[in-house]
C-alpha cells in the first residue's frame, strides 16, 4: 500500500488547495480492524475525498466500466480497488470484499451503486449488508456534502460504527438483507445537514 500512501499525500495537498475540506467525526474510525465504509455518492471525486478523510487505506469496490481502460485499470488496481458488475449479483466482487475484510482492512462501498443527489432507498443493494454480516464487520456511515466547485466547501461527516451482532450466524433471506441495507442508507442520510 506504499503507492496508496504516496497518492493520498499528493491528492491531500492538491485538493486542500482546490477545496475547503471539513472532516467531522474522524475519531469514529477505529485505528485497526475490519470495517465497511458506506457513503452517499454525488461525484467521481468522492473516493478521493474519502481517502483524504480516512487515515487508513481503503479498498474501494468500483464499477467494472472503470477497468476497461488498461492504463486506468492498472492505476485503480494499484490503489487497492477492484471491479464490480452493478447489473448482476457479482459473486467475484463479494468474495473479494470478504477477503479484504478477512485481512482486517477497510472496504469502501457506495451503496446506491451510482451517483445520486437525493436518497432513494430503492437503489440500495442487499449485498452491502450481506458483506458486513458475513464478514462480521461494523459499518461506518459517511455523508459527503459539496457542489465540488473550485474553492467551495466539502463537508465529510463520519458517523458512529453500526454493529450487526444480532444477525451473525442467522439465516437471512434477500428481503432481510435489503431491509438492513436500507437501514444503512438511512443512517448515511441522517448525517446530512438539515
């Protein structure tokens, strides 16, 4: 992850010149252990902002289309990201996610699967809660607020960890996972400034 740390340092310097970045709740990120970061998704710049906000490396689940360009693909892989097919139940992406968490690392997911500006619970994927529960990982909800215009403010609010211990070892169906994922989405949007 040496390359990740260098890249994070560089974008941190550049982006703090371009934007006024406020990070609230950084203390909610445990210093070690497996963790699933779940954030709203308003811009292609969101993963960079999360990398700036979170002191530990994040392995992002990213749409497979980003990996079609060979140069970009090598760069994204080097930063620890991996592809997911948003149109199907991507078992390979789920297995990769579980492997990341088994190694006590941080997994980054945008639960809505695409960029949106308002909460739409119908966009929520059941795989998010499945990954968290199967790996016995807490979820950290994060909300990003910004217009992403030069010199504008970017506010990143990091919520408290959500634990799903009550569901470990239980047989859950798709509807159960969907409901838990919707709960995660509501937790993300509850951080929004009213």
